[in-house]
């Protein structure tokens, strides 16, 4: 009886080990495929949720796969700490190992940080920016009525089709001799964010101390760029 118990324990451990080994191999394969498809360096960290893994692999359906990317750069715009959560992932086991072209997810959500040093590069010349609650505070000098005047403005961030748009909310011009509306068109700016991995589209934006956090989502997600 004791030998039988020991044998069963060994078999269970072997099965668990095989399951984790297969899971690790699949995660590594998906990571490499995503890195190739979306030109990601370093390659993302992929986590397949659910246990046992092999039953999901055999069925070709995974409840949730997480993809964490340290950094993504597109058109001189860099976003960091990209976390994507993919649900209802469908992938034949052969596709997981060989290529990602047939892997899809029913839906995906994600977040990313746009660092302030990236935002500062989009500012009008001579201006600085800092966070203030859910707005940005812009300070600098603008030309108005032929003279340079100190300007301070509160900007609201909104989601646009091409990324983010910062528009003046409150404008204060030192001295009060020039109305804020005169310089309003000089202090707004855009942060273009396009082609996020896995076809994620920005849906919301929140100002944080470390930068601007964007929330994104997508449906019928492909694991390839095309």
C-alpha cells in the first residue's frame, strides 16, 4: 500500500512538472512571436493563467493570458509599463508553438504610462509642465500683441483618434493686460499614440505623478500586427 501511495505521488509530481514545463514553453513561444510581430525589445513577459495548462492547450482555449511589456516605442513616442490582459484566447496548440498568426482573443484591456519626459518634448517652445490633480499645469512665455508675456495654464487631457490632446482649461497671463484667449492657440498640444501592440485603442487617460496613464481596450484581437 505504501509503495502504491509513493508511486501515485511520484506520478502526480511528474504530471505537475510536465504541465508547468509545457506552460513555460508556451509562454516563451508566445513571447517570441509577439516580439517579432510588434518589434518589441526586450521581449514581453507572458503569463498563461489557469491550471492545469495542458487541458487548456488540448482544447485550444485559454481563459486569460497576460502580456507585460517594459517599453514600446512608436513614431518617437515611448510608453512604458504596458500591461495587457487578454481574455477568451483561442489558439490551436500547434499555433502556440509554431506561429501566432491564428491566435486570437475575444477581448483585451490594458494600461500604459506615457512618461513626462515624452510629454515635455511635445510642449510649445519655452514651456514646462507638471501634474496637478487630473490636469496638467503649463508655465512659460508666449507672444501676444507683439510682446512676450508670462503664461500659466491648466490643461485638460482628452482621448483623440490619434492619441491624446491637451487643451487649455484656465489661462492666466501675468499683468492681466492680455486676455488668455489671445494665447490659447499657442499652448495646446498633442501626444500621438498609434499602433499599440495587439491593436489596443486608448479609451481613457489619467494624470499620475510618474506620467500619464492611458487605459486601452480591443475586441477580436490578433496576436500579429497585420
